[in-house]
């Protein structure tokens, strides 16, 4: 298993997840029940949202719409932040709260 060096950041009502994606790594496809933004702070990635691909180079902000199936492929080593509105502050529960359940 690849160590993505994940870090969690919390402030009132806001959560950010930092991931270090090595080149060629694919961040698993998933959905959220609401819009959120992501920030690419280093590197280049290919983002696939509902089957539509777009390439981004840092620095870049990317809007991910509610219920959109999305995944990230690192073209080169990259640092990616997912930024969400939530009151959850327990890192062990955050994915359970944020990731949309499969139908």
C-alpha cells in the first residue's frame, strides 16, 4: 500500500485533507452529496469527473459538483487538498461522513 502522507486539517465548519500522490497513482473514484473544492498545490494531475477528463497543473482550484463520480490520476508527483464543509472533527470518521454511500 502506498503511503499518501495524508494530513487532516480542521477549523470551525471546514475540513481539508492533504494527500501526496506519487506519479501514476490513481485516487479512487467516489462521490459526495454536495459541491466541494479541491486544490492542487504541486504537480500535474488528470481529473476525471463523470467520464470527462481534464488536466491541471499546480496551482489550481477544481470545483467538484454534488453527486459527480470523480477520480484523480497523478501525471507527476502531486500534492492535492480536498476541502469540505463539515462539522465532523474526528479523522477516523471523516470519510464515512463525506463519501456518498453506494446506491
